[in-house]
C-alpha cells in the first residue's frame, strides 16, 4: 500500500538508525519500497529496485554541484566540498573513468593476491600485540589498526602515522551523512586541511624518490597523455583512506558481533573454516558496513512502478535491500551456509567500491586467524555502542574475552 503523505517512514535523524536500522527498513520496504519522504527526497529500499538504480545512467553522484548539499558541509569553497569535486566517488562519465583507471591496477585481483603475504604479516603482528584476556576491545586492538596499516603501506605513508590518519579519516567519513551539525562540519573541514598538508609533504618526497606505492604511481601515471594535478592526487588519496579503511573496520566488527550473537553459526564456522570464503559476503549482507548511497536524478527514472522526476534526490538503502525477503529466504537471520549471496553493500555499476576485494580478503584472513588462535571468543557485555554515522555502520568498541 502507498504510505499516507503525513506518515514518516524514514527519517535520517532518528537515533534508532544508528543502533538498529533494520526494523525501520522493514516497515519502509513492506509499505513502499520506492518512497518519497515528507522531507522531499526519495528512499529506495527493495533489492531489485536498488540493484537497478545503482546501474542507472540517469542518476548522478555529483552531489557537490548541489548548493544546499555544499552549504550543509561548510559552503562551496570549504575544504571538504572543494575536495569532493575531485573525488572519483562523486564524479561520473569520463571524469570518473580518468581517475579510476589510474587507481584500478593497484586494487585488481592479481595485485591484491600479491599483497596477501604482506597482509598476513601485518595481521600476525596486530594479533600478537592484542594477545588474550578479558575485556579486550576488538575494534581498537584489531579492526582499526589492521586496515589502516595496510592502506598506509599501499599509499606510501609511514605506518607510525596510522593513528593520526585514522582520526582524520573518521572525521572526513561524515561527508555523506544526510544530517551534519556545526561541530561535525568543523571537525571534518579541519581534518581535510590537515590531512591534505600531510599528504602534500609526502607527495613531494615521491616526486624526487619514487617507490612502489600509490603516491608514486599517481605522480607519474598518465591517461591519454594527461596527468592528474597535485590537488586531484591528494583528494583521491583522502578518498582511498575512506574506501579502503572504513568499510573493512566495519566488516570485521559487525561480522564478529553477528557471530558472537549467533553461537550456532560460530560453531559451524569453527567446524568448517572454509565457510568464511562465502561467509564474508553473508556478513556484509546481514549487517552492511555501508548502509546507503546518495544520487540525484538527471532525468525521469522509472523504478518499482514509480516515476522519480528529474532533479530528485535519492537515498538508496543498501542495508535495507540486503534484507529484502523477495530476494533472500530468512533475510534477518545470519546463515554462514547461505548460497547465491549477492549483497549490494559495496554498491554496483561504475561506482562499485574499488576497495571491496581488498576488504573481503582482509576479512577472510582475520576470521580464519581469530578462530585458529582462540579456542573461545565471547562478548564481555551485550551493551554495544555504535558510531554516530548514518551511512557507515560500525561499532565504537567491541569488548570480548579471548581464551587461547
């Protein structure tokens, strides 16, 4: 049935979306999978509808062109809006292909497979440092340091600076949140300024002394005889930290919590560790690290029996689509033996997450090694705290008791 005009089925300011968005998603999806909210924007929550829109050429990611969007992030000339005008995530067509084509080789299947020994070494050191015992924070001691160490190495930044890079990335990650207060805006723009200056310093070193890393590749790479400007390089390195770090942190944290709250699935994974190969996709389906993407319609778009007019703003709810009962049997249950899993958590089409393969490989390695090293993993407390993002869904901490 069609929702009454006065009924609010989705409100991005609702605090419950941080702790548990899925009941609201179900109500929205069951009532009106393609819904125009009282706030003026559209939300799409069905699986087929979401999959269609992620590949629709009449939807643009170039939110930086919208004056109201820019104003809510500090204004047209603010550091974050200036940078997003160069992010491949927020570019379409030839501009998007130009930058993505230079970065893709670093994240293709062959390159990622060659990185496995390096990732394994980093993981072993992180787990050695974490040790065993009661009340260990799996987020701060494992989920955060592993991917940021990996991405620092990939980009060509000193590993000892990983905590500072992580703090900058955390602040910048709010850029795609639907609602931002002034303090969040200020922290985000300050982080962009500081991170940009830091990367520029290391970029200058790579110009005179190239290494086997992304910074060196971007300094020298050409597309059709054209090189990226220094501003473009710096902006997209900031983006890569978000793409290659935030999603993996949340995959590890959300996946571990899901396992510990579903002991039967944890037992199945212990009995057959190979389930993790497909199980990582089940983790990101069940509790998506990225909950939504935003788009603007450049022409009328027909989807789910509705016409979304040109100029409309959309929120495409990946987390809701992944639990659509029209696509998955028992969608609200974690099932490590589930087959035919095609989660939309990493997006789709031209903007499919460039770091998806890296994140999934890191996740597989983490869960295999956790179960190998520890004969018992249990929650210290059922009370968990979620980070204050709407788009990135991840835990602030995850206290566990680890027994070797």
